[in-house]
C-alpha cells in the first residue's frame, strides 16, 4: 500500500503541526504530565486516521468493455429508475455508492472510452446520502462513450465533510477502465447513470470495491 498523492502535503503539514504542539506542551506544560500524554496519544490516533484515509491500496483491476465497474469503495445506497436532467434528459438507471470517511476515496473510471462531456458544479455540502446532494452539492459530472457503445454518466459528489473534489479528466480524453479519474476528500458519494436495459449485478446495501466489483453489464 502507498499514500495517494492528494494526501502527501496534508499529511506532512499535519505531522509538523502535531509535533510542534507536542513539543510546546512538553516545554511549557511540563507539570501537567497526564494531559500531555493524553494529547500525544490523541495526536497519534488523529494522524493514523488521516493516514488511512489517504491510503492507495494495490488493486487487481477487472477489465471488460461491457462490464461497468464500481468507481469507488463504499456501499450501494441507491438502485432506482430516475430522470437524469443534466445531460440525457430521459430515464436512466441510477446506482449510487456512498463512501464513508474510512473508505478509500480514490475514484476510478467505471468503463473505458472517450469523455464526451465534463462539468464542475460548485454547490452545497449536504450529507452525501441526502437525495438532493446529487443535484445541489459540489460535484463533477462526466459522460463517457464506452467502448461497448452506451453512454455512461457518473458524478463525484462532495459530502458534509468533503470540501474539495479533484479530477484528472477533461472532454475528449480517452480513459481506461479502472484507472483513477479523481479523488474526493473526507466523505462523499458517486452516482452512476446507465441505460435502463443494463443488467444490474449488485444489491442495495452491498459493499463494493473500486475497480473490482461489477455494478452492471451494459447491453449494446
């Protein structure tokens, strides 16, 4: 396992701040040994939690042009037919994966193909499982014309704790299934919109892994 590039600066700065605070307490709060030890222990725990958030574990990526892979680690919280209003303006099947703060927050391309549409939307920071978060929170929308033929739309959605979305794709880019297309910091979700005839392979409440779990099979 390695540390993701989005976390290296944050981890370095956090480490320096925690070390400085502990050194100051040791020097100027010497008589209060119990408090100093509690603070030191809390500092270690906080840093380890931050470290695990930015971990980038090795994945054995599954690739197949007509299979749509989970774009992120987390739990399936939505499988339903909806009207997608930003790009398709018609009925689609929505699959949503909620990412808790303990999940890996790398987001991966669910299919290979060409990016036909990309847009960043500033917005609110409702809790990521709120139904309106898909259209009101800070988010990005990506539409890929998959190698299998169908267009697939997916969104990175910031949550109540997330304050920054990072993306690595632009319109016209050729993307490969399972490769990173972005990162969401501190709690979020990803929505995927597929044609109604797609064969869903997951269930509500199921835990999935980005780049490994098959969400559905696309029908040409």
